C-alpha cells in the first residue's frame, strides 16, 4: 500500500480516509441488515424493496448534486452535507420496530450518498488526471478496507460479545461521526461556476458516454442487492452459525474487493478500461450462476471471493471510464448521471429479485446472470466506441 500511495494526491488520501471511516461504520451495519429485516418480519420482497430503495433514492440526487457542484464550482459543501446526513439517519435506524422502518431509514440514510458521491468523485478525477484508474482504485481500496474492518467488528460483536442488532447499529453510528473530521483538511480544488442548465449539460454528454450509460445500466439491473447473497449463504447454516458464517463470508468478499481494487485500477490505466470492465461483467455472470447452482461451504468461500473480485474490477473503473469520456467542466454532472442511471434500475431490479426469491432463490441468481450476460455482449460489440 505504501508504494501505491507514492505520488498520490493528498485529497485522494484524505477522501479515502473519510470513506474508510464511513464504511467502517456502514459495514458494521450492512452484514446484519438483511437479518434485521427478517427478524422484524420481512421476507424476500421486503429485502428486495429495501435494497432497491437504498440505491434508487440516493441515485435520484446524484445527477442533481453533480450538476449543482459543476454549476456552483463547489465540491466540499456537498460532500460534507452528504456524510452528515448519512450519519444522522444511521442513528434513526436504532429506533426501528418494523421492517418498514428499516426501509425508510436506510433509504433516507442513502440521501447522504446521493449528495456526496458525484462531487467527491469529481475531486478524485481532477486530483489525478493522468492516473484516474489508480486514484479511484486507491479510494475504493481504502473504502473497502474500512468495510473489511467493519464487517470483522460486526462478527466480533455478534459472535463473542453477543450484542443485539440495535446495539451494533448504535456503536456503528457513533463511529460514523469521526468520518467527518478528515473532510476539514480536503482542499477545495480551484473551480469556477459554470453557466449551464442541467438539460444542456446532459445534452452535452458525448454519444460514447451515453452508450456506456446504457450498457452499465443493463449491468446494474442484473446486479441486485448484496443482501440476497448473504441470505443465500445463511440458508446453509443453523443456530449461531446462521448469523456468524454469512458475516465471515462477507468479510472474505471485502478482502478480495479491497486487495484487488488498486491492481485492477492500474491494469485499466495500462491495458484499457474496456477489456478490464468486460472481464468484470463476465465474471459476475459466472459468479451468479455459481450462487444459483452450488450450495456448500467450499462453494460459498470461492463464490464470495469471486463476488469481491467482480467489484474490485468494476466499481472504480466504471467511474474512471465515465471521467475519461466526460467533457471538461462536466465531470461531476457525468458522474452524477452515471450513478443515477445505474441506481434508478436498482428498485425494479430489487423487486424482481425479491419476487423470484419467494418463488425459488435459484431464480434470483439465474436472472442476474442472464441479464449481466446481455451487458457483456453489448460491451464487446460496441466497446470500440468508448473512446
């Protein structure tokens, strides 16, 4: 990691630390969230609805926050407001008494993500213009390192201290407060207000970027909530292990996600983002089919490792290719549009995944694999246009 941080912008490191602390908090909550839903009476549709709303509601704000960030020339105010909002609604989650409360509070918590993501990604893109893959890879690695520690802490609190879920959420909410501190040291990059309307800004996006938004949107429709993967693993275990084992598998997912984010970011800088992303989409097809047809501890260990590898490949590199294709002065708008497109499909994706889950969990993963394969075919066919 020390070698990778050489010649890295201070802003990237600081924003990575913020994400590390925020994800440390969030990922204490995330692996127990599907169990919290089922404990309060929710089924497959409740899980799908909650997962879909979490992504969709936040995504409605991403294009607008990105647009207003470009228009005002400001970044930090949106980033700080976003992290503060997320912290506040994590505390509200402690008071949930029915699964509908969980859906409401987690959705409102994600408003914070909608506010901060595009302006934050724009700072990262502008801070390392010649090494964006590496910059986003470092940010995602620090972000996911926090996720690893958070999910490990969640396991320790569940397994050894036998904390109740609400106590775990309260502890995580307190940690979230500390993520606000490094933001004070992030330097606002020089920027001037842009006289551009949102409609004109979106029209100014090149056709190559719009095509990528279509392909990535199809993939996002296949990429339903992580909660189904945890519930799939939970079916294999009984007793205390039914809660502990899925959390450990989720830790494994995050280890691969964090450990491979920088290498795949650097690989995309050298070999090209198209090849790397196409491989990531294809790997998701294989992983989804694996979850559909295999049901053993050995299989789940391999599959959660592959699931983490998929996100190491696609998460930072999708943002990097959007930044590459976006016109100067509209990067936050473009990133916000990307997050909005991919997030808006999360709700219908989650609902469909939940509906199929209630029929047969295997169908949920077959659906994901099939739709993802469509995005792979489109990416290969039109990949030469992403320049």
